[in-house]
C-alpha cells in the first residue's frame, strides 16, 4: 500500500506548498484510492495533488478524521470539482452536503474496503484509518485527539501494528510505540524530536510530497 502526503505543515518537496493542515492519499493493496482529510484550503490541496501527479478523479472515497478546519477546509472545493465520491465522516462532523454518498461513522468500527477500516469515532471527536497489509496494520491518524492509547487499542483489534502516519499532537507516552516498525509523526505533532530519538530506526519524516510504501 502507498500513502502520499499531499498537505502538511511542512513541505518535504520544495515544489509543494506547505500549509497548516493535513491530507494524504491512501492506496491499498487492491488499488482502492482514498483521500484522508483535505487540509485547510482546497486550492492548495488540488495544486499539491497535481504537482504530485495524483489524479483527484481516481479518488473513490474521502475519509474525514475529525471536524477541525485544518482537516476539512479543503472539502467543499474538492467536492465542488469531484462530487462523485463517498464521504466517511465521524458523527461529530455533519457539514457535508454535496457528495454522492455520505456515511456517518459512529463509535464502532466501519469497513470501507476489504482491507480498509475506520476505528470508529473515538471519544466523540475523531476516527482513524486502519489499512491491513501482509506486514500488519498501517494506521493513519489526523490529529490523535482521542488518547493515543485508545486509538492504538482500537487499531490493534485488526492485527499487529506495523506503521503509524499522521498528526500526533502532544503525544508523549512513547512506550506505546514500542514494536511499531515505521513511525511518521507529522502535521501537529509537537514532540517529533523526542519520537525520532526514541525510535531512530522506525522514524520516518513527513511533510507534503512524502510518499510512503509499506
Ligand atoms: Zn484537530
Ligand atoms: Zn490538525
């Protein structure tokens, strides 16, 4: 599977525009293509995707982790041009109108494809994405507002944790990451340096333009 970070606070590639927010394009092993969050600004989202040669027309679903603006701000512009998608929203975010189909995810897991799931909305604020691979669970997180212990517990029900990518906010309980093979803390993650020094082999830098393959 592949994760292409198309929107992030920092830019990994100089030809992409950094902006506070997060979005990535997830392609699973069956080649289903899902947009995880949309950043804050639709013009930046679409421009970065174009620069990375990602065709937004290939996107089948949009997965919204939570209702904060830096994850949903690009959605109206995206749907304005590509309305033929199914949007998975946590129950706490109910502002989507124009998509082909809207699925509200409550506090239990939901299946999106054979190998793609939502953890369910945790703590009434945020859902995370679980992608199953032969190596284990790849977990994509927006801001990790629910406690990381809670998110990891929900994700581990699907299998052994292999990789985690996304925003981790003030997460500091580093022991929870022991055994995870790839850790890409980006977007709002406050303690990137500490995570890097705790797990130098697993650490992977993020930023717009990064493409991770697992
Ligand atoms: Zn947030
Ligand atoms: Zn955020």
